[in-house]
């Protein structure tokens, strides 16, 4: 269909649901590598992640592709309603394919 790019601080920017659906079905999560490595309760990235499925509407079965540094994988447990489906590594980048399964 189309892509919408929103600007601003990711943990604060308002993101309304797509007009034709109840939530987003594809999310790319590609923060700077140090931000993923520093994932912890209360961190900027944790605040962004906690919005997925709450103030950022996502569809059941949505796919989130998260890119991070292979050498510094984030401390990740399943987020509320998300589970790791696939992990792929290519050089310095690792991609986790996460599925929304509330």
C-alpha cells in the first residue's frame, strides 16, 4: 500500500492506527546499536517497545523485525505479547523476527 514515516522522539511521537486496519502489521525496529545493547527497564528503547500494542496499535500476528549488533545482543525476554519467531545473522547485524501473539 504505502509507508508513513513519522518524525520525533520514538518514545513520545503520536502514531495513530492505519485508517483501513486496527493496527500495524509490519514494524521495523532499527535503533542505533548501542541503544539495543543498553536495553533495560526504563531505557529509551524499552519505553518504545512498551508502546507496541498499547499506544502504538499493532495487529494480532504482526511482524516486528528488530536489527541489532551481533556482538552485543540485547538482554531480551519475550515482550508482552511478542515472541521470537526467527533469528538471522549476517556479519555484524542480527535480525530477530518477532510475532505479536497477544
